[in-house]
C-alpha cells in the first residue's frame, strides 16, 4: 500500500497542508512594514503545480521604491517558505505595485534573476537570499 501511495505522490511524501502554508506566508508578508494591501495565495496541486502568487500593494511611490519593498517581501517569503515542513519548489508569482497605482507593476524576476526560464522559484529565492 505504501508503494502505491509513493507512486501517486510526486515526491514520495505527503502533500503539505496548503492552507497552513498560505496562512504562514500571508502572516509573514502582512507583518512586513512594506505591506499596504493584498494577499498571498499558495497552491500545491498535482495538476497545476506549486505556486505562491498574489497582487500586493507595497510601500513606495515609484518602480524603484516598490522593487526595494518587493525585495524585502521576497526574502520574507523565502525564509517563511523554507521553514514550512514538506514543501516543494514553488513558482513565485507575486506582483507588486504602489498603493493606488496598479499600472506600475514589479514582478519577482525584476528583483531576483531566475536560474532557468522566465519564472522565479523558491529555489531561486533561497539561493539569492542565502536561505
């Protein structure tokens, strides 16, 4: 029976409680002084993959200031995610903008270069921030 369960779960271990990870990420981001509004969502799906996503209003009046705020938030996300047991590499799709200006968007790849492809992952964040 355990062999079948291992074959059905990609990493061979149990799937992480997505709600607990989402709550930990949201609490950590909300506690940042840069956070103004927005939620962090976490999805761990066999079909859609593992993703940390959300649209956040962060401190800053221009693109450079918001990028600095996003950098701090991404480090918090990396450290919080690494502390969660049983997680897998996740794509990080957090979009940041100044409060009241959704047209000025800063994406994770604007702050941390992805190792491969166009998307930043939690592995990229961990390497960048030394987590």
